[in-house]
C-alpha cells in the first residue's frame, strides 16, 4: 500500500498530498548520463525528483533493489495492442480520416503482458493496408484505466503511411467477382500519396484564403471540411508526424523525394529492412528508422534484410529504434536490443537507447520519457539482472510513479487463482 506524505506548504497555506517512493541500492542505467552503482531514485507525484545519493523522506514507500537494475521504461515505436474491432480500414487507398484513438481497448490483456516485459509507452498504429492509413495514438500502459486515460498527454499526433506489398495488396487478392482496389503496383502507391498531397495543398490554400478574407472583414462562406485532407494539411504544416511502413531501398528513396517535393519530413521509416542500403540518404533527410532486430524472409520484399541493419544505420547518423510490431515480441524488446551488440558491435548503452530514448525522440516525447533524469516521468523498470542479459526478468514496472506490474504479486495471484479453480472443481463434483 502506498503511503501518503502530507506536506504543508507554508507559503500558500495549502495542504497537498504528495506520493513519495524511493528505489534504493540499485544499479541505475540512466541511458543519457551514465550508470550509477548502488544508487537511489526519489519519486514524487509521479516524477523523478532526485537521483543518486538520496535521503529517504519520512513515510516514503521504499523499494529495496539491491543487486537489481533500474532502467527507463521501454518505448515501443510500433505496436498494435489495445485496439478493438480490427487495425486496418482497408476499403480505401486513403483513410486518413480514421483514427486509432477511437478504438483503444483498455481491457486488452496485452497491455498487462507488455508491462511484464518492461514496456511503459507504445505507439499504436493503423495497419498497412493503405498508402495513407489512419491516425496513430501514443499511449502509456496504465493497466486498469479507461481508454482516454491511456493516451499520452501532449504527444505529437502522427499518421501511418505504407509502401510496398501490403498497400498494393500483393498477398490479399480480392474474390474473382470483385474489382481490384487501386493501387496494385508500387507506381500506383506513389501516385496515391502524391495526389493526396496535391489535394491537401489545394485544400490548405482554400482555407488560408478564407481566413484572410474573413480577417479583412469580408462576409464569406466557410469552406466544406474534408476530414481525410485535414490530417495531411497538418503534415504539410509540420503538426503531424509521418510513420511510414516500408521495406525496400527504392521505395524508401521514393518517399523521401516525395516528402521533400511537398516540403515535409518523414518522422520514422518503420521496419525499413533495407535501410542499410540507403542509410546516408535517410540521415540526410532527417528521418528516424524503427526496425526489427533480425526478422527477414517472411515475404519477398524482406529477403534482403540483415541483422546488422540497426547498427549500420546508427553508424551513418540515423536515429534508430527497435520495435516489436507484435504483442508477443514486445515482452522481450530488451533482448531484441541486445542483438545489436552481437550484430554490429553497439555498446550496451547504445543498445539500450534503441528501446528507450531513441524511440522517445522519434515520437517527440523525449522531454518526459526515455531516460532517467530529474523532472521526467517516473516510468521505470526494475530487472533482477542486467536488462541485456537473456536471464533478466522484470520484477516491477512503474508508470507515472505507480507500480502497474509486480512480479511477486503476480505469482501470488496465480496461486490464489489455482486455489479458486480447485475449489470450484470440488464443488462441481
């Protein structure tokens, strides 16, 4: 049970309830400021208040992490958990009017399972059935909260693009009696995206002219709203991030050229399995790359993938992260990051950055999460061994300073469930 310390603020005369937790005796992997041996972290009101040699406030809850490791909560830059009713609105080539926020499912058990793997933040994306898909939602894994309470407050909005086999429906042909949806080639995918931005630019100009005329005192009718074009105007204005599903080098270069033609930047290339071939160009554009550790050959366009991809892009100056794209794989993203040490020779800190501060930067939330720094959200994971070890097991996961996963309590709950099952079996007999 969390203890509440009542602090009297003499200046204002108010009494505030401050929740204080101290994690002590831990090896602290700050990610951005080195490693602290046998250090402590003071958490106050969900934020990191002090790090290092911390004096424990009276009444604070104390977590003794002797012999254990504390690192920032894992940020998964590509996830499809916590969604109800399907991830793809695949009926149209452009579905930017659709939004993941509308279908967040707070009861998805994968939220809890991801917490058990140390994930505290996830970028929930639309599927890849469309050249331009739906709007994303960045969430914190606040298990037990309502859907709207999962949303990461202030996270920049984004949108899903997709290139290659999925949007051209290579592996999902329609019934013989149904017409095939355009596009059916990579050329068509590029055309759909370009035409959408031609329309978005014209729509943007229409609204700009309307606002100028209205400001000048003219009586003018408001233009008709287009909910598919509004998110694309936000992209043009730098207000919405583009996360683009891709695999091949040629399509990566195509989207870079198209984005630069319209004056916006791709925030992240997702999957980007041939990124190592065009790492210099990705870096020059300023895009991030969120890739797999060692997935390949699961379809034709993934045949040229290599496990050194993340390390090669990193060496060329690309901001790289490792994502899951899988509720199952998200539970051991720490080990996926460790593979970059074997394949590419990254340091331990560089490897951990792939699942912490780097994806936080890619999502524009690094001022709050991704590293252990004073003032940041207390999204933390406690491992019994170094998190890059295959033997490491999450003991506790905290989000906003609250414990949302506790391994010991989980094990105890399992025992209680087994007792209840046995009792019900006997009653049935």
